[in-house]
C-alpha cells in the first residue's frame, strides 16, 4: 500500500480577538516529519499510523503538518498557502504511483477568511487529485462535521474523549478500517444526524461518560464499523455549527441509520443534564476554602485551547481581593510581562501590569509588585503524548500567589506547566488553570477536589446567547425542544463505493 499522510490543525473561534496568521503556525512548527517527532498535535495520530504502516510493510509518503494554537479566523492567504503545500506533495505522490490511502489528521473546525469549512475544502481537493484512493480523516470532536467532509471522505473518525486522551487509539482504528476498505474487505456507508444542539460536553463525568460508553457499545454491533459523536465547537459563526452523530456500517446503510438515530435520540433526551451547571468564581472560592486538601479549578472561559486569549484577570483579582495564599495561577499569556521579568532576572522585585490586554473579555489589567523566582527560555508541557511549547516563560510570586506567565499561548494540560518552572505544588491549597476540561486528565491525579468554573471571558457557556448570523436559532438551548418544530431530524446518508455494495 502507498499511503499519503499529512495534517492541518487549528480550531477557529470566530469571536476571538486574536488573528491566526503564519506566525501562529510557525510557532508550533511547519514540518514534514511530524510522525517521527513528539512536539506537535499531529505527532500522535500520524506517529501511530506510521508505526502501523511499517508493521504492514506499507509505504508512507508524508506531507506537511501545520498546526496553530486555536484563535480567530486564519488569514486567507495563509490557509491557501498551507493547503496548496499539502496538495502539491499529494499530487506529486499520486503522479509517482497511484495512492491507496490518504490519511489526514485535521481539526474539523478551521475557518479562514473566505472559507467557513477549510477541512471540507481540503478533502474535496484531495479527492479530485486521487479519486480512487481511500480517504480517511481523524478529527477533533470539537468539529463542525460538515456534509462536504463526509461526502468527500471514505471514513471520518473523531476522538471520543474530552479530554482527548484517545488520539492514538482513533488513529489505529482509522488505519485499519481504511486499509480494509482499500483491500475491498469492507464498504463503509455513512449516516449523519444533526441533533440541533449546541454545547460543550466533557466526557469524564456523567452523563456524558455514559453516552460515550454506549457509543463504544454501538461499535461492537454487527456491520457497524465506527461511530462518532461530534460535539461541535460552539464559538464559531458558521452555518453547520452543532452537535452531530456519524455512524459507518459495512454496506448496511439501514444499520448505520438505525444506530445514528438511536445515538442522537439518547443525546437529545439527555440535553437538560448536559447543560454545564458549573459554579461561578465566588461560589467556587467559598467552597474551595472550606475543603481540605488540594483544590484544582478550571477557568473555563479563558481557555487558549478554545481560542481565548489566556490573559483574563477575573480569577486572579478575586484571589487577591480575598487574600488567598498558597495558590498557583496560570498560565497567563503576556509576552510583555515575560520580557520585563526576564530582563530584571531571577530574584528581582518589580512592578508589572499583568493581563487584561487582548480585549474586553480579558477584564482589566492588574498592577502587581512581584518577585521573579523562575525563568525558562523554552518552556513546554506534556499534552496527550506530545510536548507542547509554552515559549519563554517566568514564575513570579505576589502576595502568596505563584503565577506562571508564558510567551507562547496555551491552555494548561499538565502540572509540569508549573513544576517545569520550579513551582512546587505539594504545599499548595489551590491551583487555578486556564483550561476548560483537558487539564482534568492529569490534574485529577494530584487533586483532592477538581471542578470547572463558569468564568467571564471569550468562551461563554451561555450557548443560547452566542450571536450566530449564519445558522438559524432553532437549536437547544436557545429553543427548549427544537425537534418539536420540525420532527426528529432525518439522517443524511452517504454511499461512496457503491460498486462494492
Ligand atoms: Zn477539542
């Protein structure tokens, strides 16, 4: 088998004040050997595919991998340049000898100026170059899962878990289903259901954990190849935003439809329980200070992993106002503060203006006298099997609070985002991280108590109030029972290799 692999990966929050240009991709790296490295998101899925291909004696031709931290729309010329770079390599590979498979690690919620569905555009162009190749796509579950993507690909699989701990597991599944398709052993046919819901659903806790268990059970049934719940990414003003279910069966279209309908019904019936009822900052701090042990809190709305700036000050301001000590907060994205503190040097005391710089959702900056206690020129952290860059970073302390400040914007995934700067966590009472849910995977190992906090910021949990202009307002929770308006949504079906059926 000849297999082309490549990756284009960013999540676009169209409400974010931060544009995504070429520098954002260069910061993570524009590389052609992601599958043999450990420092970009594509390393995990593409590395797994390379390992499996080698075991099968298949040939891998690897194209560009480009990823950027989530932010606002990608600049049009930058998207086109990255896309065309992938397609030039793909065309050359196909010209050398026909490809059997094209396996791409994409996000699924990338928006560029002039392109609301970058992945659908890329997959369609890949299809035009290699009409007979099996095209398999691994997506983030925070994807829009558009009709164009499903129509042009043979198999699409999104991760099942949020935190995304199963990227390698899904790549393994994708590789095997696509290889069997290329060998003519199976014939994937798909059913796609739009649930008319918009939300955010971490999977480590009930009720979503139970729905994911059922999703896995569906895949054990006769003829079912794979099933995906695409949670969707709410903070994007695109026509196809929303929560969807996609089921592939081997030739058995009725089976795919039946399981997709049943899964969407289960999610829909659970919609009230799936609403995020997280406590606000004041309630969380009241509760945290009364609890024994280490409390870890997630600052949901200032999550750079969802395109938020990472410089909001609401949480830190409340900690300071309450005189809470033995606390850790981070990671602030404030390159200017990093520069000033690095220039002053370790041990220096100086007055800085921290955060609150990127927009109205960031709140007001905080003027603080701080001591510089740690500095790393190239800080990084663990992230689901790869190392994620945090850039030049400092550890500063003020009024008993340790603060991590970074120059490369990222949510916190791993305690080593703090310990890597020298911050000890063992004697702390409270850790506040800028992340919505991914931090839960590693911080639950050290926390006595952990929960997500409803904070002000760029990722509002008030889904009914997000100002969409490109889709209708007939979705839950803006409407209590959207299915009552038009009936249960009809699955859309996709049959690509009819000749084999
Ligand atoms: Zn995601």
